[in-house]
C-alpha cells in the first residue's frame, strides 16, 4: 500500500523556505537611487529582448499552444532574470541584502 504525503507538508515547507529569503537591491558606490533605477530598467529591457531572441514562441498548432506557452513563459522569466543580473553586474552593481528594521 502506498503512503500518500499530505498536501500540507509541501506547502508548509515552501512557506518556511520563502520566509527565510532576504530582500535584496542593486547598489553601486557613488550612484544615486534614480540612476540605479534607470540602469535596472535599461538592463531589464535589454534582457527581455535577448530572452525573446533565444526562446521564441514556436509555431505550434492551436490545441498544443497552451502547454508550450506556459513552458516558454517560464523559461523566458528565468532567462530574463539571469540576463538582467548579468547586465547590472557588468555595469558595476552588486546585489546586497536590505537590512531589516529592528523593532
């Protein structure tokens, strides 16, 4: 007889791991918050274009398009994040944790 893992266990583990994540931001010595935001937007736009070049939507017949669309969107999301981080690091930024407020 197979044991069935309760659904609550994976959900609880996911919430526990998510609670441990620390928020981060891009920083570069001597650069204003506005310039950092401008650079981040520029990198995101370039990353978006690059991700669509390498992970285009394939010409798939209609009934199967929905399955491939979700996979493509997930792949593009991760590729975009990696390319954005690469671009920001090339501009000299560093990803640093945001200190939590004590209180």
